[in-house]
C-alpha cells in the first residue's frame, strides 16, 4: 500500500479546499494510505474529511509562528522571534509587497525554522501554490512530488524567479484548467513539459444529493433569488456586485442577492452595503458545510470574479441547472458558452447588471439556458484516475529529496 501525503494551508472555505475534499471522498483507500497536513488545523470543511485520512499534527515549528511575542520570549525561542519580527517588517515594505507574493515573503522568513517531516512518502502532493508548494519541495522526503496550480498564476503576481527553483523539484505540476495551464506555462516556460491538466473534482451525484438535504434560506423572497459563493477577497469582484445591486434596486427589480463566504473584506463589504442602502437587497450569509441547499433554491448564480483558476462554484451551479452570469475572466470560457449555458459579461458593475436584468426579463432565454444545462455532463469524477496515474507513474528528472 503506497503512502501519499497531501499538503494544503487549511480546510477553510475556498475552491481548492472544496476540491480536495471531493478528491479525498472518492479516493481508493484499499490501495493508498493517505496523510493530510494542514498548517491551520481547522476550517469549514474539516468535518467532511473522510475518516480514512490521517490528519497530521501541525509541526511545532509552524505553530510557533502563531505564538505571541511574550510566549516566544518566555520559551526562549529567540530565533523564531527575530524571524517573526523581520516578517512583520517585510510585509510593511512597499518594495517587498510589489516584488513578491505574501506567501513568498512568509516563506523567506519562516523556512529555516521549519523542520522537515520524519516520514518518507511514495508521493507528496502540494494541493495549492505558495506555502504548501514550498513546504513539499523543501521539507518532505518523497519518491515523487507533485504540486497543484489552482489560481491564475499571472494575476496572483507571484515572483517567478523566487518560485522557479521550487517548481524544478516536482516531477509534475498540475493545472486545474486548460487556460490555467496556458497562463502558468507562459509565465514559467521551463516547466511547460511537465505541466498537466487535472480538472477540479466535481461530483454531480454528491452535489445533487446534498442539495436535497435540510437547510437553505430561512425566509421567503418576494422576487428573484441571486446567489454568489466565494471568499470575501478582492479577486472575487464584490465591488462589481455591489454596483450591479445598486442598479437593480434603482430600476425597481424585486430581488435579494445572497453571498456565501467569509474573508478579510467582510467589514468593508458590510459598510458598503449599509452606506448604499442595500441592507434589504444584499445579504452576507457566512459559510456553510453544505451550500448546495442554497444553490438549489436560488434562481440565478452570479460569479463577478476578476480571475479564477477553474471556477468550481460555476461548475456546481451548472450541476443544479442554475443560469449563470459570469464576468469575462479568461478561464470562464472553459465552462460557459455565452448565451448557451450561461451569460458572459464584461468586467464591470453595469455589465453585470445588464446580464442579470436580461435573465430576469427574458424567461425564454432563462429557460433555454436551463434546458441546455440539463443535457450537459458536468461531473469530473473520472479526473481522479489522472491523479492515480501521477502517483503510479515512473518519472525521472526532478529532485525529490529536501
């Protein structure tokens, strides 16, 4: 039985986290013994982790970076204290923030204080870019190493020179869409030959079953229910959603726009919703283990993102035959054919408003999109066989030891 390690920051809400849970739910535990390392042993999806997966303890050397200054002094962890102070300074230097992604700044000052894992694995998988990738490259002993790219690498603004030596140590790099691969290999051409596409796992059967469970909206909506799912971060385009919401209200449409997600922009969004008089029209719901009951009860799904790696929530909306309005980020074309199974609009609040307005006003277009969605095969469960192929493959040419 092969030993496989997955590494990801946490199991908080997010597309990569949800995709990993879906993958692990389908995994063949008669052939593989699976460990999971989280740098934060918590998260929305933690209760959904299959019982066959062994959740590793967060290494003490990682935990120490979460400790306060007084605790570090009391424990005489002076080198960690120094690194933590330098990390604090680095994040506040404009020149550092412009040159490097925050994960790269973190690793620069954390790496030498983080211990290597004792266990040797047959395969180690970094399931997102940034810290998990750096950790698997330098701190894990494994016969084979693979890493996932599940964001728009160019838009995320990673420093390519910093990343290149890390990616050189992986046998394969996995992009979660064709466009995702094109963007990454254009930025990192030396990795083009070993970069493959494995789509995020979307289980139509699981989503449909969970959508029928108890839950969902607690109150009736006198009008159209609009839903957006995603972390409350700038890349998700919630400012554009608020602009569209303002226009819908001005034009007298009856609707409520619900948002499922948490993140650093929550307070800012709450202030914007209040200051624009949208309290009755835009609701921040928080996060849920099962968002599919809400999705099933919605009329329109909206994705106002500036960029995505794949767009997992769009795939989930398609599974439940919900008309989608999405902004024109590059990877959206992997899933949506404009006016066939959804609407693709320009990246502005006005364009979002026009797309939503058209779906509300034109029941013929809405019904046509729903009929096309009913005949689509959205499920990507078979992608797990590509993961097995990676684990079982015989690949030479990349450094695998820390």
